[in-house]
C-alpha cells in the first residue's frame, strides 16, 4: 500500500481514538466531537479507497489520488475550523452579555447595600 | 444633574488609568458640580477602581477584560436601566477636557439629534495627531460621507454624548471592538442624526497609548469590515420592505 495512504489511515485512526478518549474524559462535548469524528472517518475511508480518489479526481483533471486526498483533507479541515470559529463567536457574544449582566447586577447590589447602610 | 433638562450621567470607561482617573473625576466635578458619574472599569490590574471609589464615584466593574466596546455597552445598559436621559462618555485618560461637556449636552437638548460628537478637527487639527492617524481619519471621513449622508470630521472621537433614544439602541446593539465608527453606522441604520461640536484635546495625563502600527492596521481592517457588515444588514432589511 502507498506510504501516504498508510500514514493518512493511521492518522485518521489516531484522531478517532484521541477524540473518543477526550469524550470519555469529558474534555470535549459530544456535539463538538461530531465534526472531528466525521472528518477522521471520511479521511480513513478515502485513504483505503484509492480507486475512489481517482474517480473523484478525474472530472477535475487531477490524476494523482494523493493530490485529491490532500485537497479533500485541506477542505475538510477548513470546514471544521470554520465551524469552530462560528462556535467561538457565539460563545464570545454570550460571554460578553453574561459578563455585562454580572457587572450590572454587582453594581445594583452594591447600591442596595449602600442604601441599606444609610438607613 | 437632575434638572428639568433631563438626568445626565458622565460615563468614564477606564482600563489601567490609575495615574489620570482622580484628575478626570475632580475636573468633572469642578465643571459640572454634583453630576452623576460612573467609572466603567474594564478589569484594570492597577489601582484604578480603588482610586475612583476613594473619590466617591461608583464603579461598574467588568468581571474580566471585555474591550472598550463591551465595557461601554455595559455602561450604556446600566444607564438605560437607571433611567438617564443623556449620557456623555469621557475617557479615563484625561485627553478630553470636561469643560466641553456642557456644549455637548446643550446640543443634545436643543438640536434634537440623538448623538453629539466632540470633534477634535472642527477647528483645525490638534497638535497631538500623528501623520498616520490623520491619514487614517481622512480615509474614514471619505468612506463615511456617502454612508452617513453628511460629512463627519472626527469619526474616531471617543468624546460622545447620546440621548435616551440612542442609549436604548446602544444598550442592545453596540460594536464590541473599536466602537466609535461602527456606532455611527448603527445609528444611521435607524435614521438617527448626529452633530459635531468642537472640543479641546490634550495629551494623556499618565500612562502610554497601546496603539502600535500593527494594531492600527488591524483597526482599519476591522472597522472597514464592521462598516460593510452593518451596511449589508441595513440593505437586507431595506430590500425586505
């Protein structure tokens, strides 16, 4: 078997194990592990199916299955990173709103305490 | 200041301004008397909070560093909840002269506009403006002219007064980073008006500016993108009507 495909297969299996291990240790949440598991499974499948890579590459004029595999790998990683950016943006917005609420509540509590002391 | 003219709040965003905050507070009191004042502290690591409190000013403390926009929006939210009619932002570094605050308030009350900008460029360029900063501001002036439908001389000024209508908008929607220019576009989307009044600017009382060439470049890209996104949102709503 081609060495590159072998490395891709082993890396995919390693990634699946890493994600599963993190899931078991609760270091990653199930909903955020799905995209990594899907990406690793796809890479494992494609690296074991060079004929399929040739079929995918033919209409694009790419003859080398290695180039097709690497292109798909880059595309999948970009998609996963984009999803992570979306999640991060959402978390940041929520975090800012929460921090503002905490600051305002703390201020209002301080005001109430000061008023109570005056009485 | 709770006259019939409306309740006024001076909002002072601060981040590590221990060298200047006491002077800013005392200057505001000299000019405006017993005006309501809140220091919005963006999780300073120095003595900013304790100095402000020792001056008898209430502090709105962020639990962690949010950036200027996030910190300002918290202040606007609080001011809106507390029922203020006018809020004037005065930076904690002492670059703005509180003697110009009455001019901003007067314009807000008499003109009916929703926002007043204390402009450093209405009467020529201030002496503390670098060449690159002038070029950047010139570029933003040209960009904003067609978007806002009128010229703006100082779109990056942090010396700003808003009325309750703008306060309501900002308490819900305010840019988190580099808010000044995007805030103008946010107001424009709601068909609000702004005016500029000349103001004095001074060098920082203490500390050093954190602006670097790399940050300036990031600032320009970030603001351009923010303005574009705001316009696209606005146009999308217009097309739906």
